[in-house]
C-alpha cells in the first residue's frame, strides 16, 4: 500500500503544475489550455489550403494530384475547399503571394471536377508590382468531368506594362464567398500540373508531387469560428503556466463549445461569479482590438455578462479581469455560461493580430497570483504528511491578510474548506480534523490576496 501511495504521489507531482485553485475555475472548459486533440494530415508543400485538400493518386502526369472539397465541420479544417499562394484577406483583399517576375499570356492546368447545381469552381490569378495590382482575373466553371483530366486555359489580362514581382493564385471547388456563409461540401475538384504560356517560370510545387505531414492541435472544449488555412486557434508553449496556452492569430473568433455557432449558454456553472479573470499577451495589427466576453444564462435567458477590450501591445503575460454585471439585484444564480474571445475592428478585424490566453478562472487569479505582487505567505508547512485524522498547517504572514485554505481532490473539486479568515502579521500554526476524508491523494491550496501556494497531501486510514 505504501508503494502504491508513493506512485500516486509521483503522478500527482507531474500534474500539479496544471491543476490549481478553487471550484469555480473547474467549471470553465479546459480553463488552463492544457487539453488538445492532435490531428495529422498531408498537405501539398508550400501551398496554403482551406477546407479539405487531400492527396489523390495517380496524377495527370505523375504520382499525385490534389483534391479540393468544402468542409463544414466545426474544427480547424472547415472552409470552402481551396488551395492558393497568398491570403484572401478581408473582403477578398488577396494579400501576399509568391515571388513571380514574368508576364505570362495564360495559365494552364488539368482538372477533374463535379460541381453541384447552382455552384461554381473558381480560378483566380493576380499579378502585382510593388503592391500595385497590374493584372487580375477570376474565372468560374461548372458542370462535371470525372472520367479523365481536362486541360483548361485561362487568359491573363494586364492593366499596365510593368513587370510583376508577386503572384497571387488560387483554385477553389466552390464559391468561396457566398453571402449566406454556407459551405458547399458536395462540389469537388482534382487539380494537377499548373503551368504558364509565355514563360518557363512557375509557382512552387505546381504538380503536387511534394507533400508535408502537418499536425494540427484542436483546443478541447472550445470552438474555432475562424475560416482560413488550418486553424487560427493554435497550441503554443509560450505559456503563463503549465505546458500549453492558446494562441490566436489572424482573423479569428473562438468560444466555448459549439452551441450550433450561436451566442448562448454552452457550459454549466453552479455559482454566481463576479468576474472572469485570466492572463494574456497581445500584438495588435491595423487597429484591431482583443475582445473577451462572458455571458451568463439561466433557463436559456441571459442573466448577466461583461466584456474586456485591449488595443495595447502587451509583450508579457498580464492579468485581465472582466467584471460581470447582473440584470437583477440580488442576482439570479446562473446555470450556464459562455466565453467568447475575438479580434475586432468595427465589424471585422483588419490585421494579422496575435494574442495569447492562459489560465481562465472566475473571481480569483489562478496559479501564481498577480505577477509582480509580493508573496506574503512564507514558510508554509503541512504535517504530518501522510496524515490520518489531524493536519497541522504552519506559515508566516508578512502583512495582515485574509487567507483561505482548502483541500481539493484530483478532479479539482473542493472537498473541505479548512479556513477562511483574516490573520495578523507573524507566525501562525493551525490544527484541523480531517477524519471525514477518505484515503487518497489530495492537494491543499493556500490563497490570499497576493499569494497562492499548493501542497500535495496524502491521507491514509
């Protein structure tokens, strides 16, 4: 039994770095951004993909081609089914691209396709010189050609005699910007062997013979509502605490769970929090702001909420606090909540902003208190450990503060509150009866306004 306890203690030590504080934070799904699902897929090297872009064999003249198809799943792979060099930007701004210094007469590629009734596939070619568009063409085609690759040619029209320095090129399986936002998942296109008439210059990997395995990490308990290549909600080891944090990049909006894509109740709560807290970094672009919202609900009706907005560059993890205002006094106790994090500039973000989010909680900051604050609880000791019936807690307090001491199980649920009161400056020793607790592994959290510490606790009967 002792050996088993030692093994459990060792396991606890490994996970204590990411499991802390009071029962409120445990209600926020994946509050510390530690749980991710890994998805691996092959993508055509150097191309940017949207929706489903899969490797198929054989190609028109080689081993592989790429199949494009829309994907409406609520994860990183949602999108219209497209492959391109560049970024569609806001309102089809077509930013970036690949270096290109020729003036071809036309674009040629080989296609198989089956386009749904009322839909169309697109071919987009844009040439720029020093950021100025000198050629822009967009072609649509419909119908079906499933039996063999069909050679198709697309004329390039020029606005000036300038030599380009950049090309934006894109292929889609469906109309990518439908006004109702619905992604067609029926239409598909198989594309291969891109070339140009009038030049031997080409885009990288034009025949889709080179593929790269890409691992994408989806944040469990959260929904990414962005569209674009891969996902704009990413896993990062640039953290405030633990192993991982959430990185938001580009045009993005994320909220807890799905809730059918609507703003509404998404995860249960059983308390009446007064604030949503967490830690963030932010690098805004083009006037974007970082907006964080919390909504609270009871029986499907909104009973409270609040918002936080930042437009400042924040280079180190900094605490934020979203005050929660309730519709009634005294407030109704909510039964559910939702959290939404997004970039905004008017109705839509305009830049390539990046934000980092970690350790969300209700009412109190989790894990390390507020950075820069002096830790006022010193020399914390608990004994005996393992304990059976009695537990002694010793600590020194550097200033008069309210101190809360609680015991939690491995699920992060509070099982016993030992103390919550003000203590004067000086040395303190407290004695508690814990005979009601069963044998097992627990952790004790000692928290004040400026300090937070944790201690493993083994109870044996």
